C-alpha cells in the first residue's frame, strides 16, 4: 500500500512535467496569469505530494506488529496551531497574486482602443469605432436584419462604426485594446486561449477586459459558457495583424450607415445561405 502511494505521488509529478496538455503559447501581455497558475500548481503540488508521502510513511512506520497498540490522542494544540497557520499561508499565497493580476486586468490603459464583441446563439459579431474613435449607442430594440447589432440610427457617432457580421475580427499587434462584451440572448463567454483573457457576456450588461496582442497570427475564439445546443460550434477567429495589414483590412470594412443603406444582402443572404445547406 505504501509503495503504491509513493508511486502515485511520483507518477503525478512526472505526468505534470511531461504532460502533453499544456497551455497554448501565449499571445498577449497576460503572462502574469500564467505565473499565478504556476504558483498554484507549485503550492497544491507540494501539498499533494507531502500528504500522500506522509500517509505512505505512516503506513510503513506504524504498520501492524503483534502486541503493539495505537496511542489515543484526540487533541494536540501545538500541531493544530501549525496546521492552521501553514494552511492559511498556503491559501493566502495562492490568492494574493490573483488579486494583483485582477487589479491590472480591470484597469484599462487610457490609450487603449475599443472593440465591441456581440454574442448571440450561436455566432459572434464585432464592432469597431469609426473615424470619430467612438462607439455609438446600441440597444436591443433597434435590432433588425439590416441592423444586427442594434445600433441607434439616431446616434451620429454610431453611423461610422464598423460592423463585422459573420467574419473574422482583426486587431493590430502591440496596441492595447479594451474589449466590450455584449450578449443579445443568453450568457456567453468570449475566450481566446492564447490571450489568457476571458469574460462572461450577460444580456443587459456591458462587461469588459483589456489586453495587448503580442504576436501576429490567427487565433480561435471559443464560447466558454454553455449557451445552448450549438454551444460547441460557437467559434470565431481573431486575426492579429502587423500595422500595414491591419490598415488595409480596416479600409475594406463596411460602416453601419453603409450596412443599413445597402441592399437586402448581408445577413439575410448569409442566413438563407445557411438554411439552404
Ligand atoms: Cu455562447
């Protein structure tokens, strides 16, 4: 029994070290989030190994021998003091780094640009501010086929907003971005594993986080909150571009006024296309 416990402890550590299931290479400034996870791995790993090895030691050291009797010791103030103190220290060491990272996570740099991500069963849409650098007002009651994100037609700053419906989101590398999250129906969660950042999207609320993409590439966006039968298929793509590629992509995008004025194409065409399939 003791030998099996020793093998479980050593095997768990070995599996952790050579595990094929590790994080995808990071693509944002949130290295701190990896560090807090590593601290948690160290502390919980150490405690796990210590407890299992201690049990193995006790099984061996105090194994049954004829004539030996167990001592009965229901109280031990000194030992309880030590265990309480060490447990408190371990829990604090796991929580404190998380609080520090959280404080940074919700403190958006002043020069961050904004992008809105809108979730609905079971797709992603995006909105970028137009030339005025501001996102216009939006409300659920404005939603129509020509206005899938419900932008306020009366709001001047909404008219030049860039609406990306059913396509990839592009972001420039190396520039901080504040991500504003909205949901049209149920709770979703926007998650790009490489960015190490995610947040629930709650109908009636605008939640947010910020990050800086640190390398170019195409990254899968997942819905990370079970949101209905097609939750598994709620995928998107975020493409991080160098500045020139980003500019040329941006130039090709349609603004809200263009979208609203256009023929009954856009989303309708996509939907009927989808139904045909
Ligand atoms: Cu979802």
